[in-house]
C-alpha cells in the first residue's frame, strides 16, 4: 500500500541538489578521511618505491569510501548521519574500476589503431559517456562483467534518460575543476604542500562526484529497480533538515504510517480520529484523515467526517478546499447529503467561483423544496439565476428566476439586484430571439 501522498514526496531532480552535492563532503567523517588520506599520499609519494606503492593503495582505499557513499546514497541514505557502514568483507570495487578503465581505454586505442583516428576519438567519447553508468552498476552489483556489459549500461542510461548526459557534463566539470585547482596550487606553493592540497581538493571533488552519481540512481530508483532502504518522504525530510530548511514535524507519525504501509486503513483511521479529538483545528490532519477514509471506502465514516469538516472549512473561508472535499466524497458516495443546510449556499458559491458549476447546481437543485422557508432561498435563487445567465446562456429561464426573487421576497436585500438582473436577462433573451439562426 503506498503512502497517503506519493507525488509530493518524489525525489527532486539531481540538478536541484547541486548545492548539496558541493557541500556534502564538508561533514566530519568525509573531511577527516580527506585530510588523513591526502596527508598520507603526500608523505609517501616521494620517499621511495615501496612508499609510492602505499600511496596508490591509499588512493584505492579512498575510492572504496567513495563507492560506499555512492551505494548508500542510491539506497536513500542522503545524509551521512543516518547510515552506519556495517560492511565486513573486502571491497574490491576500486580494483575492478581500475580494471574497467583499462579495458575501456584498451578498446578505444585498438579501435583507433585498426579502424582509424576518428573512430578512435569517437570510441573515447563513448567510453567517457559510459564510464559513469559503469561506476553506478559496479557500486550496486559489485560484478566486473556486469559493469562492462553494454546491455546493462544502456539499461542504466535509458532508466535515467536524457538527464544522464547532463549528469556526465556535471561530472566532467567537477573533474576538470579538481585538476585545474591542483595545477594552480603547483605553481604557487612548495611541492609537499601543493601535493597535499591538490590531493585533498581531488578527494573532495571525488566525494561530490560519487554522491552525485548515487543521487541520480536514487532519483530514478523505480525505473532502475534499485532497492531503496529509506522511505522517499523520510529521505527527503532528512535531506531538508541537513540543508538547514525549516521542516514541519511529521504529521501522522511512524506508527500510523506503518499501518498505512500495511494497508491497515481502518486502524490508521482510528488513530487519526483519536488525534483529531485533541487537535480538531489541525486542518492538515483533517485532510489526511479524509484521504485515509476515502481509501478505506467505508461510507459511514466518510459521511460523518464530511459533515463535521465542511462547516469548519466554510467558517474559516476555505471554500475551495471545502469544494474539493465535497466533490471527492460525492463521487465515492453519490447519495451523500449535507446535514447542515446553512453551508449549502456558501459551498455552492465557492464551487461557482471555481467555475465548477455542475457541483454548484447539484447542491442547489430543489433547495427550496427540501428546506421550505429557509433564509438562504433568495440567495440560492440568485446564484442559480447568475449561473443560467452567465454560464449557460439560458436567458429566459434566468429572467424567471430573478423575477421569482422580486415576487416572493420583495423586502429582501437581494430584491433590487434581482430586478436589475431580470431586466438584463430579458434584454439578452430578446436579443437572442431576434438574432438570425446559425446555418
């Protein structure tokens, strides 16, 4: 059973998360690793062959950390604090990525040698476009041949769609920015310092790149069949909190959400109803209660809630929302009736203002017979007459309705307006009769 509202909690596109992409490595865990690994690489890169090998191993270890960021982000852990890495087996993905890059480059070079220079350049472009998809597949599947399988890579590219190519552009810009900053540092600082800062900058951008790829997978997890471990709405909420945005407290709470997820709608409705006894003025909770009742489909609770909630909305001048509630309930229960006759005219007026005249007319039909002597009858007649005149072009009928107001309620405050409207309707009726008929 899906959550009460899924469309609003759909992941926003990755390009809207770019500020978060750039700031993601600033959390403590990433910064500590960046500084420690960069310092280790800078120290071991220039003190002998064995130390140099250790520096390359350090890079592989840092790549493993980046893969874990990609994987956990793809599974819905969008902020660092909501995930604990419990991996115990060795992570061979960095070595496999090096091997994949070697295979891709070897194929491109062979194409250039045996087919021609232009073909080789085209092959390099295709390799560059395929590499992000290969890294994503490797992060989730952890299989070398899956990550070089053209069919699997095309599935990822097709699942993300055209935004995949925008993703490639952003990744390329991040990579170029890291290389540019590293080159600038080399020109102005001592070798050791520039080496450390250049590696730190490169690692910082690597974390951003892998987070961006992970978020792209998360955004399209349904199309790609990615097993997301966090509810979409909860993931977005955690992301908003981490970004410093003001987030309202969770409305229904985990227990009620759990009941909804298990399709136990009656129990969920009962929990929300009990809360409403304490929070009657909470319209958002009222709306959620209405949605749950509509999904559950039991007529008596729907009728009861509609007749309790609509008067509240009308008193609060929230006519448009009242119309939505009434229309949804009326579709579910065609013979729905409103117990409070005083809300019928304002509800119909709100529907007419929204140009939903079918609802307005249905509400007003037979009002004078259902409620003889009701004080709203002149207003009902006036609204019916205006709908006939302005929307339905029933000028003669509208004139009769306005004349009925004047005849039956000569002392009412609407009588003068009704007389003017009757005159206008009469003129328009006469004009319609005198105009030539359409062929």
